[in-house]
């Protein structure tokens, strides 16, 4: 069996009774004794602390770093103000998605946060910018925490006065007991919250300080998945991959006008011809929400059909499960774009066709502080 | 006296029927149960036949018939409140099965089951 990497918080997870599972080459907590369902609900009503140290943090430095990164990512990065963060995609020559990422403008550098499973590949991909004089520096000495939920602001402001002034997608640095925290007001749960990068030697102390606050409970990957699913957020490797066009993945919104056909900085990223044609014509297929009838979860891989019997296969569920805040099963699938919300389709589960209703995403409305 | 199967079911004899549920160990391994599909009353089943679908937040699994027989009753409250399996697995019975004759001597007792799950 392959060796799994451990985050600095490994012992803390064990001490808190976490069940550890392999995830993207790391050994990560899937749940704590509270259980996935209650961890999910706790995050929606209080504050949840997630160890996301497995995610890749990368700094890009050098004059023209934003322009250079626009050569790999179809987003408006040169127009990203200092102290702000933006979502983007690495694309390939075929127009597929190599990874999704967050890009923060921190003044004299850009800070990128990428998926754990793609981090190595992303860093290799970014190194091609070195030819343009850009320094690519993987951050290997910091852990990353996410504090998410309606009480996250009050908790963080208690430890880090001033954090409450941040707005959704702001980034800032704060001092906590002599160490510099890199904070962004963002996350992947559909809740208000923060992601906090902490020097490795103090990440346990900072996590313990957060967990000592009465609102905060540690939350595992199980609830992280159901939270992002209810929030309609795609997960790389499930809802999109190297063969998924941005429009199909429902991520066309991340490509602004300025990078599209007729824009001032049109194209200039891998797969631009395919991607811009898709956006101009409208995607042939698109990621949609599905609400199955009854209580049975419809999970990844389940086929979606246009009839209760026979009929044509329209696609497969890319993410699905039980939505604790919705109180029932929820799923997402990439389906022909002509289908409208409210339409009934059928999911084939254990040989039976179950009616599912196309539902606008998200299933659970986000509560960001804008 | 309760008996246990290697599939982590508990069995309780009640006259000529057996009441079947899953153990606390099984419910912990499953995690929060969110969906249960029970067999039809009157169905004739083989030993080892998958007759209950149980889904947790994490995964789907099955519960098998511990013996051959006829399903005489199911716990109709469970599909509407599947969390009962996590709250009190020994009370949350799934179905009653009537075999040709009840003989639980081949199943594990409490000590044997505890040794299995360690």
C-alpha cells in the first residue's frame, strides 16, 4: 500500500477521535465522533473547523505574474485588486479542466490554493511561467485551516481582532501571538467563513485555540462533501475533469467578458478556441441539480434517463448523496443543456427507475458576507 | 438470549420467529443512516439473500436474511426515521422471519461476537 502523507494536525485529529481515511494521497479525517450528519448541521448553524492542509499553496512572484498566469487561467487576474481573491481554472489544450483554484492578489505576489490531488501536476504546469521570469514557490511550511459557518466571524474576531471587517473574497494578513496568518474570507461549504494559512509550527496551537471556542467543532471530509454538494459547488475529479469543458461544468461564469471573444484580453490560455466557441454557442451539456423522489441517495455514477422505462440515457450523476440541511437526497449531473428546472427525469437505482426533478443550484443558498 | 451473525446482525428468537436487527458495531461503521428499504411481508427468502437496502451518508450496503424463511413483519417506522438505527440499534429491528424451524445454535453468542469485532 502506498504511503500516505499526514498533515501537521494528524495527532490532533486522532486525539479528537477522528476516523482517518486515504484522500488524494493523504490520510485525512472523514468524520469525528459527532458524525457526518451532525457535523454538517453544526457547520450550518455554528462554526466548523476543517483541516485543509492537504491542499496546495503556491506563491507566484515577479513583475508580470498576473499577466503570466492569465496565460494558463481564463480569469481576470490583472484586474484583480490587491487584497482580493478570485476563483479560476487551469485549462488544457482540448479545453478541459486541469484543476480549479483560488488566486489571491497579495500586493507583491499572488497566492494560489489548488486541490491536493492535482497539486504536484499544477506546480509542474506553473513552472512553465519561469521562462517568463516568474518565481514559482510551493508553500511547504504552512498548514491551512477553514473555519466555516455563521458564527465563524465572531470566533475569528475574538482571536484575531479586525478579521470581522473582511468581506467575501477579501484576503489579508493578521498577527496572532507573533505569527502571521494569511486569511481569506472564503471556503467551500456555502457558508460565510475563512481560510487561514498558519506557519506549520503554530498550526496545532491555532487550531486548538479555535476549537476551545464554544461555537467550534472539528469537521471531517464527509461533511465537507455534503456541505459543498448542497451549495452546488463542483468537486474536481467528480463534477469536472480534464475532459470537461468549463461551460459543461457550469463554470463559464468564472471566465469574464474581458477574456472572451471580443474582449480586451481575449483568449491566450490553453484550449481558448474550444472554450470560447463553447461559451459563445452556449454549452451543449451543463451541470444541473437533481432532487430524487423519496429518501434513497442517488450517488456518483448512477445513470439518468428520459423515461420511466427504456428511453435514452442522458448522463450520469457526478456527485450525489444525502443533504442534511435539505433533509433529503440531492445530486448533480451533467445533462443536455435544453433541460429546464422542474422537468422530471429518472435515475436508475438497483434496477429501478426513480423520478428526479431538475432543480436550480444551489440546493442550499449561500450566506456570504458581501 | 441474543445471537449474532458474521454480517453484524443481532437475532432474537420470539416463538417460531426470529427478530433481526444490526449491531451497534455495524451502525457505527455505517455512520448516519439516511435510507432504509425493507422487504415485502410474505416474501419467501433464502439464507444469505440481500433483502434490506441500508444507506448511510457514506455508502450503500445490504442486510441479508440470516436463515431461509418467510418475512412475517417489518418495522414500518424505520424508513421514515432511519436515524433510529444509530440512536438505538438494539431496539431498531428490521424484520421478523419465520423459518421452517428455529435453530439459532449455529450463531455466535455475545462473547463470540465481541471476539469477532474486537
